[in-house]
C-alpha cells in the first residue's frame, strides 16, 4: 500500500497536469473563435466572386477554361490525382488526424496515380514515414491559417496542374460542425470545376444572370483569374474548417482529461484521508495502550508498597 507521502505527491502531480490540460482547453477555445471570425470576415468576398463567375457563364454558355470540366464523373475511378491533405501539427486532439488519414487512404485507392500535398507537421511526418508519394518541397504548418497561406498553397498546386502533372485536385479536410463535435473528415473535388459549383443560392440566380459587362483583356482571361481566386477561397475555407475542428477536438480531449483528473483526484484524496485516519487511529490506540500500561504499573508499584 502506498504511503501518505507517495499519495500526496501523486495528488500534486495530477493537479499540475490538470492545470496544463485546462490551459490547453482555454487556448484551443480562443484559437477556434478567432479562426471562425476571420473566416466570416472573408466570406462575403468569395460569395460575390462565385456569383460573378456564374454571371460569366450566363453571359456566354460556350465559354471554356482549363479549370472547368462538367463531364468529370466522380464515380469513375482512375486518373492522376493530386490530394491536398489538411491535418494538424500535433496530436492531443482525439481521432482528428486519424480520421483524415482514413479519408485520404480511401481516395488514394480510387486513383491510378496520386501525389499528396500535405498541410500540417503531423500529417507530413506520418505520410513520409509510411512511404506515401508526398510532394517533398511542399511544407506548410497549420499553426495559423490565413489568406496568405491559402494563396501560397494555391500557387504551388496550380504549377503542377498547369504543367500537366495531374488531372484532378482533391482536398481532404475536416468539416467543422460546431458544438462538442470533432467534425467530419471528408473530401471534395476542387479542379476541374463544374459550372454548377458556381450557382447562386435561392433567388439570386436571375439577378446575377442579367446585365451586360465588358471584360479586359477578355472574358476567358478574367474567368481563369477569378477561378484561381475562388480556388484560393475554397482552400482557405478548408483550412479554417480543419483548424476549427482540430481546436474543437482538442477542447473535447482536454475536457475529458480534466474530468478524468478530477475523478482521479477524488479517489486519491479519499485514499489519502483514509490513510491519515488510520494513522491517527493507530496513534490514539498506541497512546491509550501506553497510558493503560503506565496506570497498571503505577497501581502495581503502590500495591507493593
């Protein structure tokens, strides 16, 4: 049985660990709120961009782009795929990273050839260690997603697409679902786009299909630039969703760790109190026994006199 000193040291150790997990919970909560607010601030721009791309399609049904192909059948396996995989820099977030790995593996099985563009140190180390085909010169941390980061990622990936290195670009990320949830690991096809990807919501279709505009130098050039910007916005959204899901998953993990620490502290405190009570009882018993022994000796001494 452990001594009171050992249990006291364990109580201190668990208490110190609980302080750390509680601090990590608060930090994750702050990071998540900040990321969600940044995403909301940029949403109006990308919504407007999507509508303007739809306006171009409505103005000229025959317009084409190297980033556009409405005939791609997602049910048909094969082809050369590039997969943008968005994970975290570290663990301590439940099954967050493992769920993205499973989704990536399922997508790889559908491709004849593939290349992974990995965001996040945890994913970078995992895929390289396990022999996946990873773009070696593509290194991005998930410390803090930003539009600048999304712009750099878009630029690097488009070099491969424009150079004919792959036919399709997918993104594997975690969709933020809010509440106490780790989100849903999923994948989307980014390029080639489908015209339906740019349909405005609700009653906005008629508004953005009307009007005559002039484009300089020409509509196709403007369309391709707009699609590149839209791709950047989509990647930024995936980054923020993944980052928010990771922080939410970490909050859940740290909350569970706090609960476990509290439960363990209760058990250790109870055990410590029992040991102290037993020690005090033993001391009282020993004192009482000593006192009785002294009284007996005193009576015996008096009787002999």
